C-alpha cells in the first residue's frame, strides 16, 4: 500500500532523520528538483546542499510497517 502524509519542512526533516537512523534509505524531493529537467540534474541539486539545509517538499521510503510507523509517528494523513 501507499500512504501519503502531509507535513511541513521541519516534520519532513524529522522523518528523514528517523528513517536514516533506522537504516531506511529514503528518496528525497526538494523544491530545487522541480527546477531541473532530468534525473542527473535532480541528483546534483540535492548533492549541492548539506542535508540540514535541504528544502524538503517530500520523502518516499519502503520498509516494514512497524518501522515506517515509528518514522512517521506524529504525522497526519494528507487530506
């Protein structure tokens, strides 16, 4: 299943930190990625910024349900 949560930047950053501490490899989406035209430019846009300075607009991840539940704890479903 795919679950979509709504969150602001700080909440996305917290979820990213939680994913990384649980060895879950997330895909990150930053605002700068939407200004590029291809995958290599997207990767460079993310690489050019320190993780703490990423302007996150989304993250995607795949793991066991109980691991994901701990990562997204406190987030609400997108409405």
